[in-house]
């Protein structure tokens, strides 16, 4: 795989789903799809760390599942990429991106639009139901991994539908000012995942009452602030257990749970299995 890799930078977990062979649907030609779990050491600069030439006519989409990343554009603008967000970019506008905080799990896709897609560039799109979109992405990944042309076309068509769904959300949420308050809180949660957050502290960031914050969170995330904070840590813990070889006690301590027992109980309630059953995988080094 070495000569076909996307970037020379090392990362904890970097899986190429689609690379080398383009996948075509009526909406897009997919050039590459990557699922990356990065840690604090992950930093990529384009074009230096990219082995393939930049394609000016293509589009880069970064869907952050969890954690926090930082994107620097060639213009010098810095954009914070927290969990539950998507951004579309011209590849030539990207200077660098890196993990900020404990971890950053991101799906990076590169595609060429086949026809008129009204893309909105360099604007964060907030996803109100992140778990739905993550499940959708994992189903798309599973279809691609079947390595069959029919499934490949179905996967690309499904990804096209997801992209249009993201674009629809960007228009619906564009004029809602309260969303920015919730997004500020979400940014801080993902950037400081190991901090023991209180709803009072979250409300102070949003500059509103705790009751108002709860209503806004329920509207935009379908979760209360406490539920969002808990689920963010539980999803992160799953990645730490599986890809970074943490044991149960280490994960509980790192993510500020009261103790391993309380962590295990919350984990099983959410995922239906105990954290000790999560199989660890050897981290993949990619250069």
C-alpha cells in the first residue's frame, strides 16, 4: 500500500476505503475516502505531505465524527473542526490540518461533482443527529469493502445522498443564531474532552441560562447538555480501547469518569456490551 497512500504523515489509525479506482454515481465521481483517527501528533501539510497531485476541479469534504481538528487555509484563516460538523473545501485552499485535543476522528473524501451541485465552501455545517450520519457513513464503508461493482455503485450513490443531506442542513440552519451558541459549547467539549464539565460552565460559554441551554441542545442535538457530554466521552472511549490499546481503567481515568465501574456501566448501557469486550487493534503506522 505504501506507494498508494494519501499522506506521508503518521497517524494512529488511517484506513483508505476508496483510493486509486474512482467510483462513479449520477452525482459524483469519488476519488478517495479515508477514515482517520488522529492523536495529538497528527499534522498534515498540503501539498508537502500529500503524495498525489492536487486536483483543482475536485472537492474535499471533511466530516468530523468526534474530537477536534484544526484546519488552516492558504489564506491564513484557521477553522476549528469539532465533532458533528462537515466542511467543503477546494483542495488548493488547504494549507494544513491537525488534531487538537485528545483525538480527532474524521472522514476525508475527495470527489468531482458530475453536474450542478450547489456546494458551500469553507463554511461549517452542523449535524443535528451525528450518530445517524456516522451510522450512515459506516454502512457506506461496509458497501465499499464488499469489493463488488454493484455494491460500489450503491455505496457511491448513498454517499451522494448524504452529501445532499448535508447541504440541505446548511441552508436550513444558516439563519438560526442560537445554533452558534450551541456550537461554541460543542467546540469546547470536543477540544477539552478530558475536562469534567458542568452544565453551569456550558451555559456560561453560551451566555444563557442552564434551562435555555438545555432547550437549545434538545433542539439541535436531540440530547441534553449532560447527555451530549456523556455520549461524547463514551464514543471517544470506544476509540481509545479499540485503536490505542487503553484498558478499562485507563479509559475511565483519561475521560474523567468517577471510576472504572461507573464507566463500564455507562458504556454497556450505550453500546450493549462491556468495554472489556472491545477488541484492541494494533495501531497502523502510515508514512
